[in-house]
């Protein structure tokens, strides 16, 4: 089984990069499953039902989220209809959406779970370590995959070592900066600390450079306007052995628009 993981989609430029590349990569690499983080896909903060459908039409199978899941007010009203979306299982509010989805891929039950970290994050209800133990205990699946949406690299790496023998892939999201530490942990689990983002290349994690500079230098209150211009596509491809359910390989992807 080959899985394409797509980093945080940021705004219109990020959505365009997904539309431009996912179906092509899917065909060229013979991808079986595409998992994409969409928590910044609606103008840099949150997601809408329309954008959810747009990402699925661009070749995405499952959308993971993060701390901005409920930034768009009406999402709480429709999230239970969006059956290919998971939100952090350990983040308030808990009564909307689901933290794990189980899908059938190549006659395997694949559980895709979404969690947030505790360090430097808000609205976290419990440790991602405790939340993941509950998911593993309650969810019947052949393969477990996790998007840990977290700020601290140390927390993401520690989480990976804790669950490497029980998960086939653990990827980090949230910082929008791709890390160069893709690896197979304990001969079982594919891991990368952060997938990076799909969004405007000349930006500060997707935001307008000049505006962010004014905020840092002049303490100016700004709106975090989205950057425009050419995009970047970040993610990775993981191959999982069909017999053992263990990860065989992980390959980082970074495509800059010409």
C-alpha cells in the first residue's frame, strides 16, 4: 500500500497546488490513499463544506484538521456530514465531528486519527499519549495512521517512539515548515516531524511577508493577510508492506511552482 500525505493546505494558493499535483502524483506513484491536512484551507484558517468537497475532488481521500478546525462558525453544523474528515480527538469542543475514521483500502481496515499536542497549544483536553492509547484500545483496524498536529518537535518525536510498534505511520503537521527527518522508526513506523505546507512560497508560513514583519518590528496589530504568488507543495509518500502492515519506506516531497 502506498500513501500520499499532504502537508497543511494554506489558502487559495495551497488549494491550487493540491489541485495541480495530487491526481498526477497519485497516478505516477500508484498511490492507494491520500491524506491531507486541511485546517488552514479556507483563507488560512479553518475549512468550509465547499472546500472540503473541492479537496476530495482534487484526489484527497481523508482530510485531517488541527487547532483551527472550528474557525469557520458554521462548521459545527455540518461537520458530522463530512465523513472523510477527522478533527483532533483531544481538542474542545468534543461533541462535533470524529477523531478517527476507519476506511477500507486494498482489503485492509485503515484507521486515520487526528490529535493535537499539549505543548504551546490551547483547547487540548488531554495528553495525545493518553488519547492515542484510547484510540488503539477502542478502534479495530489493520493499520493505524496518525496526524499529530503539534507545535513542539520534541513532543512529536517522543510520541512517535511511544507508538512506533503499534502504528504504521505518524506524521506531524502545524508548523508549515517541512523537516528533513523522514525515517522508519523501529523497523515498523514511517515518521516525519512535520510535512510542511501547501501554500504561497514567498510567505511567513503562508502569511504576507511585509505584514508579518510590521507585526514583529513595530508591534503593529495585523490581520495576517494571506500571501499570494507562486506556490509550494510539501508532503511525503509512505509504502506499507501488505503482509506485515509495517512501513517499508518514506520519501519526502517538495515541489516549487515555476
